C-alpha cells in the first residue's frame, strides 16, 4: 500500500501532481484545523469509525465544497458531528427514546436521525433540504478535540470519493482527496473500521438505516423492536445498492479459488489456489475483520489480480455490518 510521508503528501490525481498537508494530531495542528474549519475550509480528521471530510455545518459554502470534493449527489445528506448530547439538542429535537440511545452509545459509532430544530442554523444543504438531521458524537479523542477547538458542529461524510471505499488511514484520504482538503489530521488506522450505525428515530418506529458497530441486538435490547427495511431504504438516501465499488469484480461466500483472484480470508482454514490471501481475521474475530475490511479491499483492488473473493462472514453481531458493506461492494454498479 502507498504510504504517505508524515508532513507533506503528494498525490497523483487527474494526471496532475498536487499537495496537501498531512499532520499528526498535536495541540498546534488541531488549533490550525479548527481555524481552517472556521474559515470555511475542508479538514479531514479521524473518527473511531473512518476518516471524515469535515466542514463547518453552519456554512453553506463550506458544505457545498464537501459535495464538490466527493462528487457526491446533493440529495444525499451529511452526518453532523457534535461533542455530545448538549450540543446535539441545539440542533435536533430529542425525545426520551433518543436520549436513552445516545446516553448509552455516545460518544461512539451511533448516528441518530431526528427532527431538525427550526432556526438551528445548520446548512440546509448538509441536510439535503430534509426536515431531519443525522447527528453523532464521535468517540475518537482527536475528533473530540477538534470539535472542542472549532466550537461549531462539523458536517462530515466519510472522506472518500462518492461511491468508493471509506478511508481507514490518512493515506487513503490523501490518495483520493489530497488536492481538495486544506489539512489531513493523521492519527493512524481508525479502530472500528466501518461507518457508524444509522438509526432513524424521527418517527414512531425506530428504523435501522445502516448497520454498524452498534449492533441491532444492542439497539433492540435498549429500545425494543427495531425495523430493518429489507431492501435499500429509500429513507436513507445514501444507501444505494452499489457502494464501496472496487474496480475489480467481487465474489462473496467464496469457498474455492479462481485463477488470479485475491482472497479476503476469515478464520483459520483457507481454500488453496488464490494469488494472494489477506486475512480479515485468522481467528475469526469480527471486530478485527471490520477494522481490516476497507484497507484490505483497497489493497486487493489492483490490476495484478483478476478479482476479489471473500470467504463467508458469519451473520451475527458486527457480521451484519460487514456483510452489508460486502454486498454493496459486490453489487452491480449504479453507473
Ligand atoms: O462513521 C460515520 O458515520 C462516518 C464518520 C466520518 O462519522 N461518516 C459517514 O458519513 O459514514 P457518510 O456521509 O458517508 O454516510 C452518512 C449516511 C448516508 O447513508 C446518508 O444517506 C445517511 O447517513 N444520512 C445522513 N443524513 C440523513 C438524514 N437526514 N436522513 C436519513 N439518512 C441520512
Ligand atoms: Mg460514506
């Protein structure tokens, strides 16, 4: 995998050499990042899930720059990041159920969709014009420090080009968006590795819009039955069938080898004959597999292989979220 030097990164994009600043987190770099955000610039930062592409969530022009940088359709709203419940209540209307959910899982990888508070000042573009807002308090200390230093809510989708694999390392961000961001805070690999669970609590039925590290089982235990739309939920505009699309064809539940394929393996015994084996987890640990998934997908997605095969992943706990991402990576492309 391409590594990014600590200070200045050079990325090749559109045949042009471009530079962006990559900094390890320090009080100085976090203060600089906050200053850039307040000035309407884009900053990429680590969360416990994946790297986010951040902008001041109250600044329309800054939010528009996110959509432009990612080539993201404007109907697909962004998650607004805050330090915690107090900040969130200024932006969204919480009921008891929503409060219970975030008291249990914040700061952490849970996003809740709630009615947007009128006059809250959030960019309408961030919410794609909807009267609901998706909001979360990330647990990563660098994200928390940045939110504290900025003093504003930060709109941040995953810091990848729209439809591509989410970034779990600063180098992934630099490769795809290096020319579009003012600063990338590089805190190494993100520990969870999959994007947050998105739970819609804006209506009576609690609905899981995107599975993630906070599992359906955990949510059900706390809140009672959770609806899970069987097909790609129209309610979450970002949940298209095809996403995370690697350039190579993908084959799921693979138990045998085909010529030239790379294998994402799970568990100790692996079928023979693959061109390369990348272990999501040798011991069959779902948390380890989730943390490795996106980096290994990127690594396997190279022309030296003919395709990417993935061994079966158990469908419980975090396995739901992993299988969700794999199905969408393997789905026929939207365009
Ligand atoms: O872990 C994460 O959630 C990361 C980090 C950076 O926080 N962010 C992330 O953002 O994954 P993004 O934009 O890649 O995914 C946000 C998802 C999309 O599927 C979007 O459609 C959905 O949340 N979403 C955002 N606002 C919504 C809303 N108002 N109603 C329904 N779905 C919404
Ligand atoms: Mg994303």
